[in-house]
C-alpha cells in the first residue's frame, strides 16, 4: 500500500512538473533537467542509504521519509498557488524528494522480501513490481488530468496529502530489526565490502551493469514524454499522461504473469530479454511516430520492463547473503541514479534534433550495449 500510494504520487509530480517546465520554457533540456533532479540523489546517496538502513530501523527511515516528502510537496503546492514557482524551485524540491527516493530499494523494497519469507521472495517482488507498474500508470494519468484542470498547485497538493497518509501507514507497521551504532568509517567499509563481493558474482554484476544501461539509455525517454506528446503527437496534457502510462500498463500484465509462477524461464533470461524487448519498443515508437501506435508498442515494451524490474531485485535477494542485501540493494539505487545523466543527454540531443530522434538514438545505443554486456558476463560465468 505504501509503495503503491507513494510511487503514484512520485510519477504524478514528475509528469506535472515536466508539463509545466515545457509549457513555460519550450525546451526539451529544461524539461529533462526537472526530471533529472528527482533521480539524481539515487546516484549520490543510494549506496550510503543502503549502508545506513542496516544500522537504523528501516521502518523509521520509511516513516520519516514519507513525512519529509509530504512537507516538500506542501511547500511546492503553496508556491505554485501563489504563482511564485519557477523551474529552479521545482528542481530543488524534486531533489529533496529524490533524496528520500534513494532509500526505496534498501528499506521498503527489502522489507517486502523479508515479510514474504525466503520461499516467496520472487512472487512477493513480482507483486510489488505490479504495484510499481500500476503507480506508473495511474500517476502520470492523474498528473496530466490534474495539471489540465487544477494546475501545478493542485497536483502537488494531492501528492502532499497522499504522502502524509503513507507516513501514517508506515508508523503502524509491526517491524523488528537488529540495529547497531553508526560510525562513518564503518558505513564506507560496508559499501566497499559489498562491492568486493559483487565483483565475484557475475549475476550481481549483470544486474548492476544492465541497470545502468536501462536507466541511462532506456528510461531517459520519460524526460521526453512531454515534448513528444505536445510537439510530435500534438495531443492534450491528459493524453500525454495516457502515453506515459502505456508502458506501465504492460508492466502490470508482465508482473502478474511473473507473480503467478507460470513462466518457467531462468531469471537471467527474463532480465536480459525484458531489457531488449523494452529497447525494441522505443525504437519502433520513434521510428514510426503515430500516437496510437506509440501507445501499443509501449504497452508491449512494458512486458519487458516487468521482467527487468522483477529480476533486478530478485537476483540480489536470492543470490546475496542476508547481511549484505541492503548495501547491495543500495548499490542498485546508485545504478538507477545514473538515469539523470541519460535524461540530460537525451534533453540536449532533443534540443538539437527533436525528441523523437533523441529517444531513438538513446534506445539504439542502449540495446547494443546490453547485448555486449550479456555476452561478456555469460562468458565469464561459463569460465567460472
């Protein structure tokens, strides 16, 4: 419930902020910069958050994080209502909220796996992936509708209320964890130990490498949704929100298939295959820029992101020792945090050659790198 509600508001804010930035600037790069500000903290603080969550009670981190994002959204809603909010203010607020997002993998996501028990980790993470995909469907649609009818202030006001409800839910969780004193030297030592362990595990290295490629070259398309919808497809803000929801819709279907346990494929095959399916959908969408075709292929691409997202966490939680899981999940957050670099690059390309060519070129490079990584790590695993 907490993941579903909080993540829906995260995607609502991202779309509404992107629409607003494009509306007042007309720049694909400015729109991308607002999106990048939300995800940059994952790169900066993800590994540290993973180490901290092994020392501080994860329930307390989750509760305080939800409360903090509610306060930030309230301030942004107030500033927008007073017509005193510019792109810089949105970016700063997004950065603070993104700092809380950096704790997601190592706190809430790990708590899901712990609650399910060792024998049901894959199904539990698959169901959580379905929830996440659902939020990426509902959030952008709500963001487009609210932005069109109530403006940026209305979108942030709803987000503030929902995130406050999440803080209340988190405060009542029956959760127990052994904690330990925090020492800065210990935190960095734990991160280094996790990295040394990951270097010996081809599956975990594969998760890290392809997560970087997927976020830097694949999910960078999210920063161009507003320019694509408004300038290429020429549709309303509401239909831009529907376009942003298409890939998550496929993610819900793919996640339900994985959660049912009927798909009997090795996790690595699902992880790599899902990544390539998603890149293929971006290539088709931008090579043939028709709105309804774009919706269809993004839904199909969502089946791929379901495989990617589910196995990303499952491979870590099933192949790493219990005492290392939070710090290794924190490093996953760092890999996800490379997304802003891709978003900014896609925005810069968009300003020169347009949003469609920007997304197409990024997807093409990403698919080639994915294939090369897969062959390289498969060879290393076979050698071991």
